[in-house]
């Protein structure tokens, strides 16, 4: 399991306490209702009477981590343990509970980075969902997914599409299920974007609110959108694999390359080192194959010049237009 960098951003930073609500608040994200004892301002509030699918609780987690100087992970069939020094410990119990034991004086924002990232992804994996490391928007009623290596511009391209007037679907995590007929269905995340500081100033995002940085010097700015957020699931029309080039152009991938691309940008294998059971492996491959077969997987070449973002969105809109009657 790779180091996510949460330890790095936590070192040397004293921050405010969590400021916890009591007994908690109910949110919605990823097609789930979440009852959390930790405030989650990035998320949409749900009805207080809604039956929670997931509970996030503050609890002491009794594990020997006194000598841990790096990220620590331990996995079992029913429990997944994750610890980042300077951030805290997380224990996923089954497929419906996350226990959080924050480090002393850690900020709520710093706790939320792994909680709404790898921890939530691992829980959704426990719920038998395929999770992509990807962002997504709705363009003309069609769901468009952006995947790519670190620095490929997933969030920046997504922000450029939102600035154009398209609706945000998710940033960074995209969970999917496969229906019995093989149709892939994606579930929206929440109305927030994390943008590299140099890029964030390019977008007004219709008056989005900027959330407090998790720690001083954090390299990204977190924007929560003000516009209505669509919570309905949808089937992807395209999965674009972003690749830096000298211009904006698209090329559909052949089936084998499409499957490889989907598997490469599946989120959980990036963060989980334990051997999978044979049933997990079969399910994961079957889900990736269904997604690759059930949508068009397209290489999207993108210029690195931020002044040419509109060319990228033009290219995507033109590619989608071929499906319009």
C-alpha cells in the first residue's frame, strides 16, 4: 500500500480541535446515507430521519502504534485498520462502520482527507463496489469520467467543465455497481473540488465557498460549490483516460487496452496491499470488464498549458456529440 502523503502534510503543524457535533449529523454521498460524529462540510446534509447506511464514530482504537513513524495498515476479513502519524487511526468494521481515533490537536480538515478518500474507498470495496480514482461531470445529460495519473489534470479538467456550466458528479472517487444485465451504474460523490493552488485561481465556479485548509501550506484549495448538486446515479457515457500531449484530441481504446486502463485506475488496489480472496479477485475483474465493455473508454490527449483548458472541454463536447441523435 503506497504512502498517501497524509503523514507528510501533518508533520510540524499544530491545528485546531475537531469541534465535534453531538450526537452527529446525517449526510449523503456516494449513494449512501452517512451518520457522522465528525462534521463533514464538503457533503450534502440528508434528512435527520434517514436510516444511515454508514456510521462514523469517534472511538479509542486500541492498537500498538507507539513506535510507528510511517503509515500503518492491517487488514482482516471483517476489519480494516489504517493509521497515519499526526493524523489518527481509522478502523473499518464490516461494511457499515468507521471508527476514528484522531491524533492530539488534529484539525477536522486533516482527519477528513483520508476519511473521505482511502478510508471511504475501502469501505465501499467492502460493500462490493468498484471504485475508480477519477472525477466526473454531467455534460448534456451524459456522464463523463476523467481518469489519469497523478498530475494528469483530472480535477482541473473537471473544474473547467463545471466553469463551462456542466454539473459536477464527483471529484477523486467514483464508486460503481454493475447491474445484472451488465450495465455499469455510478454514484455521485459530493459538491466539492480539490484544486492545486496554481490552478484554483483560474475558476470562479459560480461563487463557490473555499473551505479552510487542513494544515498550513496545504498544496490544494478545497472549493464547495453553491449550485444544486445532482444525487441521482447514472451510467457513464465515456471514461476518458487523460494523457499529456501537445494538443486536445481523442482516440477510442480497443477492448484490451480499455480493460487495462479501467483496472489501472481502480482505486482500492492503489491503497491496499493485502492479498485478495479469490472471490474478491473474480468480482473486481468482472466489474472492470463490465465497465470497459459497457461504456466507451477513450484516450483524451490534453495540453499542459492552462490557458488551453477550453480546448479540452470543446474536444470532449465534440466527442460526445457523435452520440446525439
